[in-house]
């Protein structure tokens, strides 16, 4: 929902939390600091140490993102204009022995949603958590939204899972990390919101997904390299009211591929069988330049009446970025080296394909089976907590058909 339409209850809740946070942040001189101190790589916040009560250390952080969005050629999209994309507060409670609790409410897009709510444990070689959080899957998908140069993630994210309820354990030995987990499919919602954290039309309770991931990471000075291979698989069962199938969306949230759905048993596709996701990719970089590559596959079994088909989608993607006047961490956070700030320049491209035997029986006629997307972006980072970025994205379909979508995004981000 856009800023002009944000409800009074949402505005009131956000204002109340900011009022509470303000005096707490004012105490940081005595009990902590703002900025890099106390912020782990990839953390989506600034970070204010509120102090310790007994054996519990409390930390408050968060960030705001306001977008100007202009999208053309979309069949289904929000109107152009300003959007409060994310407004998140992050509460952490850390206890001796490695236990911690995180709560991350989001007040963006005119709704209140708890993005993260989990209990975790961090040991010397083991990291575990249970609750609602983002599964350890993908390269771009797993990057913090607070460090993105392009305002929205690329086409490859359409094949990725969203935050889900589940449990996950990661075991690290030297440069290798093995991760295993189990998750319910994402909670569905009827709200029309801009969200690239999975398809918001997906429904819960259609099945249980299992995760297995192997990752390798090495850093030597400012140079770093990482690679990962992950699998999420399960058997899904949908109903007419909760189909359990997901669309594939463009960067501007336009459906590229959608399953048939007219509300009847003879015209609605429901999940029926295996759903598998595979992701492989890596990251190379140094203090200034980053190159990333990723490939992903998604297979969904679907049924319309007595017809059952397997639909497979694949995406190959790459992206690169170079920072001037600053340094880039392996988490992709950019730190300016002077008061003039840093400039971050980037480009990316992704190619999508969809295939399967006689899949026209379960997908809509307007679905696209081939598409290419790409874009360029420039960002100015005056401080480690402030970002201003401008990105242009183009999505096209095979020759003979018109351009599918132009999208221009202007983002202002402030952490605290």
C-alpha cells in the first residue's frame, strides 16, 4: 500500500515504536554505539546497544526504505508513485552460552508483518534456529535487502523460497558449511503488496519442504570467494481455495508464468506431487569489485481435473558491481572512505526458460516460457547507514512480441 493510503493503525504502530526507540537510542553513549560496532556482517540494521539486564544483552536496530517506482508494460502492477517499501525494527536478545532471540516487525507497504521471529543458538561450529526466518538458500536471495544496489532482486529470485516457519542447523568446519532444515511453505495473504521474497499468492499448509545445502567460503585480506549448492524438496497438495502453486514474477511484480485458476475444479491448477528447487552459484570480489553468478531450477507438479503435468523453470543470472570512494565487505555492505561518500555502480542480466510436456494444460495462455531481464544501477552511500540508489530494469520476451516491461526505481534508505 502506498504512503498516501497507509492506514491510521499502521502509522500509529510505527510512530509508537519509533517514539520508544528514540530515548533508548539516546542512551547509546553509556551502553553502546551506533554504526559498525556491534553489527555483524550482513545484519540488516545500524545497531544500538541498549545495555544488559542481568544476563541478557539487548540490541535495537532497523532501517527505512522509501521507493519511487515507475513501471510500464505490466499487466498487473501497483500504480506508479512513492512506496514505503520496508520499515523494519530489529530486536535482538543475546544470552550467555550462545542463545539468542530475534524479532523483526515490518511496517512497510501499509501492513504489519513479522518478518523474523526465531530462537537461535550460535556455537563455535554450530548455528541453529527455529521459528520464522529466511532459509539458507541461494546467492542473491540470501543477501540482506539493506545491502542491495538494485532496488529489487532479479528474475532468479522468482524461483526462491520466501521466509518460512521451520528449523535449520548449520555445521561449519574450516571453509565448508553444511546446512539442513525443514520448513512449511510460505504463509499466504490476499494483500496486493510489492514483495520479491517469494510469491505472496502462495498458500500455507500445502506441504513440508526439506533443505540441504553445502557452502564454501574463503577470504584472504580484502579478497573473498564463496560458492553454494542447495536443494529444497517436498511433496505438495493443494486445494481450490489454497492451490499451493506459485507464479513467476518480473522485477516489477508482473506475472510471467501463472497456473490456470478460474475457481472451478475443471479450470484451476492445484499442487499435486513433487516440488523441487535447486540453486547453485558463487561470489568473487575484493575491496572494490564484486562478480556473482547463479543458476536455479524450479519444478512444480500440478493438476487440473484429471490432467497432471510437471512444469520446470530455470534461470541463469549474473551481476557485477564496482565501488568508487569506498570499500566493499564480503557481505556487500559498502563503507565510504571519505565525507563525500562512495559511489556504487552495477549491472546484471538474467535469462529465464520454462518447459515441460504439454504444460499448456495447467498454465495460462498468457504465460511466458522465455524471457530475458537486465538492468543497471548507481548508488550513493554518504554514510554506512544511508543509501540513495537509482536502477533501471528491462524485461523482454522472444522476438516477435513487444517489450514486456520497463521499470525505474529510485530508493532512499536510512538505517539506525
